[in-house]
C-alpha cells in the first residue's frame, strides 16, 4: 500500500467525516484487461486476462446490526441503505448498489449464516465504468470479500471467484466468470490463463519486449442495461443445442459450446467444420429454431432463453459459433507462443492473433462499435503490433500490444489522432490512454 498511502488516508478522512467514526478495514478488488479470448468464458473456454492497477476500494466498519449502508465518493452514485437479511436485486435495474448487493447475496447464500453482520462502507473506484475493464465485477468482488470478512467466514480465492462468477447473474448479465476469477486470482507481474470447470489459473509470461496500452473509445456500454450481451449468450446456447441434437445427443442437457466439444471428442478445427455443416449463414428465426429442436415457443423459453431475450425473434448461429471456436483456438495459440512452444517472431504472431481476434469480434460477433473500430485502426497505424477491443465491447476500450521501444511514439500518435481533436475526449485523456502492467488480486487491509 506504500504508493497509494495518500489515497487510503484520504478515504479514511472522508469516511470519518461522513460517519463520525473510524473505519476498521479497507477492501480492494482490481479491474482487468482481457488480452485475448473474448465472449468465450460463458461458453466454457479459457481466457487470458491480467489485473490492472485501477480498482474499487471499500473503506469499511462493521455494524452491530444487520444494516448495510453504502455511500460513494462519486456523488453521481446515490447513498443506499438496506437490511442484509432482506436483499432485493431487480434484473432490469442496474443501479450501482445492486452490483454490491450481488456480491453480498452470493456470499450469504454460500455461508448460510443466521443473523448476518451488516457494514457501513464508503465506495471509491478508479476503473472507467462501462468500458470493458470490468468495473462491475470489481464492485461485486469487493462487496463479496467485505461480506466474508464482516461475517468471519473463510473462503479461498477460488471459492470467492466461483461464487462471484455466478452471483453477477442476479443483476441479469449471464457472464462466464473471467472478470471475477482474475480479480481474485491475479498475481502481480503476470497475465493468467483462466480455465473453467473446474476453475483454475496458470501464470502466462508475456515476452518482456511487449507493453500493453489501454485506450478508451469513450463510448460507454452498460452491459446490464441492454439485452445485447445475453442475446450472444443465448445464440451460443442455441448453436450448442442444435448441433447436439443433430449428433443425437440429449440436447437439453448441453448448454455450452465447450461441453459439446467434450462430448463429441472433436478438435476445435473439427468443431468449426461441424458449424459449417450444420448451420446456414443467414440468421435463424425463432420459428425455425423451434422446428429444429422440436419444441414450442414456450418450451424454448425454459430450455434456452433468459428473461431479457424472450422477445428476440432472430438469432445468428453460424457466425457466433464460428467466432467462439476460432477465438478459443487463438487463446491456446497465444499461450503456446508465450510459453515458447511455437517458434520464431513471437511478438508479431501474438499481435496477429490479437488483430484476428478483433476482426472476429467485429465481423462475426458484432460486438464492436464504429468508434472503437476507428480507435483500433488508429492504434494499428500508430505502431501497435496488435490491437483489439477488450471486454464485452459495444464501446469501451481497446488493448494494444506495443514494443517497449515504440511506446512513447505510439502514445503520442494515438493521443493526437483519437483524443486531441475532440474536446470531450481530450479532457479525459489521463484516465483514457495508459500503459498497464499486470497487477495483484483482491485483498483486505486491516487498520
Ligand atoms: P464494465 O464492467 O465493463 O465496467 P458494466 O456495464 O458491466 O461495465 O458495469 C458498469 C456499472 O458498474 C456502472 O454503470 C455502475 O453501476 C457500476 N460501477 C462501476 N464503477 C463504479 C463505482 N466506482 N462506483 C459505483 N458503481 C460503479
Ligand atoms: P465486461 O466487459 O467487464 O462487462 C463481460 C463479461 C465477461 C466476458 C466478457 C467478454 C460479466 C460480468 N462479464 O465483461 O464474463 O464474457 O464480457 O469476453 O458478465
Ligand atoms: Mg461488467
């Protein structure tokens, strides 16, 4: 905490001024940048993120009662109060405090303790919100860790990551657990391969001549406020189930593209062939999907859809499944290159994989945004070896891999082309364009 001592002292003073008592502890959880492996965690495939320095910090004192009191250093986020034994999280109202309630609820359901202890908490965050750097999960993870500590429970990082991956579903987004896993399991100085089912993490040593630069398109995309994210989850589920049925499997039981691959014992390349054999490129109507699966509209709602996708009429299966299987392969290639298992030109090969990943997100997964594509192009022309959107997309950040010696000129070129010409972007440049190193995971600091 040495570098950030002033920041923590400042939070302590703000807490004392607001609540007229001393805080007992701090809890922090970092955001993350995903280097490669986009929109595949919820399909069961491995991803390759690293934690960033930006984080969410709770300054806390436990209450003698079950009351929870949340206040935020940013006045845009209004104070919130409730009883820890009576949590209500609507799926169609992504208020900031509901993310905290997700983390609290997840832990309470796991530890099953009667008479839970509430807490008073000042929340502070430095992760640009709705920018694909996982501010939402940092908030969820911080709240979960606080609830664990306040209630004298003891959970491993892996337990916490597993619980939090699921509990962000309470707010409606059906994410796959990458963000929460890296927030807890991150280690300073290393990116991580995160694998699922069972959850595990492996250090990935990035070549030392590579620097990662994050640039925010300044287009915000709030994932819980629209159905775009969950539509992608459902499209992948439908693609899984239709391929499973075509192969004579009990399709209702298979929900993830990775589970289907395991059941069929095929390679990723063979899964791509199966996608091509099974699907036409044109979008599928709901009627066509019901016919293929042999179910009614009502049955489809329970076998495959989620609350905010019930009214969706058109699904793209060929493109979405093609993205997932090819992206899963790119993650494996990226890891092997970093491990030195694939020879020659490591950096430029890593860059190529990042570029192909972005193009696939843009064209097949349609989760980019014109401004984000423009930013990625600028990054590539400014000397990045590779550049791609990071996180869910539809706006938010790009991550670029740059050779260390090129970093200064890269930053200057991107600043001049993307930020300087627009006053609103220029004002936010310090928090929008920065190099990032792998940071540590979530922690509790007692006072
Ligand atoms: P991402 O996870 O990519 O940053 P999301 O759309 O998933 O974006 O989550 C963004 C939401 O998280 C914000 O709208 C806000 O409700 C919440 N949030 C993020 N940072 C903070 C913060 N510092 N304080 C309170 N709420 C925050
Ligand atoms: P962001 O951009 O942080 O909301 C989301 C999901 C991840 C993953 C990525 C896309 C949540 C909490 N996060 O991240 O699980 O699917 O998109 O790779 O749902
Ligand atoms: Mg999020």
